[in-house]
């Protein structure tokens, strides 16, 4: 099995969220409904953590992202037709791969994931790979067996 996901790590203490509604007559016109510090929102958890026993390979690299306007992914009709409520927004936390603590990975509205399509993306010239083992009968149940940082080869040759 292979899971390759773009997971944006967010630092809630330093970011705000603006909530806007589009004008049905003019989609280029937006009206601000709310703005709130992410640190003031409720929290929820999800799991990007292996739930099966075995050995896993993970990788991580830094990206510079510019994102488009966000929206509710697969928004159900009853949610899109209901009035906006700040209490419906949650900051989403997860364990990622072999991480020891929770990481902020996104936001939800009405328990539905919010997504922001990438506008531009550039990656760092390095990636860190890790091999870890999950054994629920062992203590500790997660063991990092190996870790390796690789750098991309230069694209110019002499």
C-alpha cells in the first residue's frame, strides 16, 4: 500500500482565517463574514498514523506553497445552505508517520475538510526518509529503525 499526501503543517499560533461568501450574481465579489485567529478555534484529531503492525517507510520535504482560495471539500447540501457559524470550524491535529507529537494539518468546517488548491509549489532540494516499525505488543510500540537525508543532484554539469 502507498499513501502519498501533501500535508500542510500549520502553526495555529501565528495564523488567522478569513471567511468569505461569494455573491451569486458576481463570483468575483466576496463579502467577509468573519476573521478569527486559529488559536481561538476548537480542536479535532484525525490519524495519518499506521493502524496496522509492520515496517513502514515515510518521507518528508519542505515546500514553498502559494494557495488559492479554500472551500469545503465534498460539501453536503445541508451544510452549504446553512448559515455560517464560527463554532463549526475546527483546527485538525494528527500524528504523522513516526512523529512523537501531534501536528496541525488542516481545518474542518462542520466536520468536513477544508482544502486550498495549490497555486504554485517549489520544493527544497532535500528529503528525509525514515523507516519505522509499529508493534502494538512492544514497548515502545513505535520504533524508528533508520533515518536518511538525501540532497538532489545539481542540474548543472561542468
